[in-house]
C-alpha cells in the first residue's frame, strides 16, 4: 500500500509530523529503526535559512543513513521562499519539502502566518507556486489545518489551490487553529478535502494513537496516507505497529518497562552523538514523561529523571524499576505533548477583510525556526 508523493514512494503510507524540538536527526533515526515511512525534520524558517542563521543551519542536518532528506519550511514571502527552496535543493540536497500552513502558535498567527495565512488565498497561491517552481523535480507538499476557527474554514479551497499550483500532496490536521490540540479531530473534513482534491494524495492527521486508527481513518475518509504526530511521543514503536498493520501482520506485544528503558537509553545516546554531552541530555529531558506515561514510577523519580544530565544518571535512576512491568493499556491513548486549547486566534487587524490581498504580512518571516 505504497504512497506516491511525486518521485517518492512511501511504504507504508505513514509520515512523521514535523514537531518543534522533537523531530531532529536523533528522533528520526530512532523512529526509522522501528518501521519505514517518511520522516520529516523540524520546521525551519525560509528567511532564517536564506540569512544563514546558525540554529537553522544546524536543524538542516541529516544523517548519512537517511534515505530521504525531508524538511518542513515556513515562509510568508514568495521571493524569499524561492531562494530558500532553491538553496535547499541545490546546496542541502533535500528530497522533499513540506510547506507549513498549519501552525496555530499565537506568535505565528498574530502576524498572519501559519494557519492564518491560507485566509489570504492569493498570497497562499503565490507561496506554493514559488516553492514548486524553485523545487523543480523535488516534490513539495502542503500541510494545512481546517482553518482559523469554525467561522473561517479554508482547508478545502486551499487544497484545491495547492493542487492547481503543482503540490505533490496535501496533508490536513483535522482541527482548527482555535482548537489547538483540544477535542477530537474532525475526520469528516479530511473526507471533504479528499473529495475536492482528485489528482494528488491527501493525507490525514489527528488522533492517530494506535495503528488501527490509521486504517480506520483511511477507510472512513478515503485519504491516501496518515501523518503521525503526538501519538509517537515516547512510543517510537508505533511505527513498527503501523508497518505491521499495513502489511497485514499481527501487531507485536506492547513493550515492557524494561524495553521502554532500553529505548530511552538508545534515544539519549543518539541525542548525545548528535548534539554533545551537554545538550543531548538536556534535550532528552522533555521525552522522559512521554516514555513513562502511565507507568508506576513515582513522582520523585520522575522529577529526577526530568533533570538528568548524563547517560550514567539515566541508568542509575532506571535501575531500581521492575523491567517486567507491563505497558499500561490505557496509556496507548493518553495524549502526550501539546494538550492546550481551545483558544481564540489572534490575527492581524483587518486580516479577513480582503482575502485576495496578495501582500505578505509585515514581520511574519522574522520568526525563528522550530515553531
């Protein structure tokens, strides 16, 4: 059940959602150990990349073993997007570019970026066109939300525009920006988008907590593949389950606490190899609670693990735990990562007054990479 995205074949049809501070080279490598798919980097800013910002340049780092160099790009100015995409293709050798029009962060939407930008449909069209033209044979995909809020839905129209301008696929997180991550995803909008976009794949995102959710989403909506975000936080083996389920194989048993501890050690090792003995453990701290969700670890130990500074400290803190403790069944569907919302969306004054205004929003492209 391979997914075709331009020249790329993605089998199984599973994409790792870009997540700020998470989907770096170490996490992507860890997840790939469990199953194939398309693993996308953290979002970078087109402006920051063009200007050569050190943090952004570090984020455009791919392992020698990565079969596809996939990057998510944020931008609000067509001319800057052109330069950024050209450099990513010619200099960084990327194989896939995903355009972010789904970010609900207030610092993004208040300047007209992210999930607010598709409201200005001519500007949205110009940005997609600029990226596709500059990318040449490299496929460009578009990530959307349903819209700003229930009164300003843009996904279906934006999907058609992206298709018209040569996007290789369209992905939809089936919540509005106002919802953030609260409440159930509305898969019916994925179905509506699939009905509207006929010539390129449509991918669904939202509430993929277990492998069966992915198959159910595809059956209910007709979408061509799924995008997995928060469901894999602390659960990289979800990609193994997805690969097995799509291949018709039985899903393997959930890992024990000892298995999860081994994953934690491997994740920390990969982060340390990538970012050093100081930054690697600090970056790992946020993952601790995700890995241990539902396990009877104890508050004091959790707090200590959330402040660890070395692999030796991780080993010391994990050693007293019973490795045979089974994975808590209820933890499969416990949300990890962002859980906030709903919240009113702040957009620039007059943003909804002229949807055909092609003028880029002031100052939106100075945002730092990573969300």
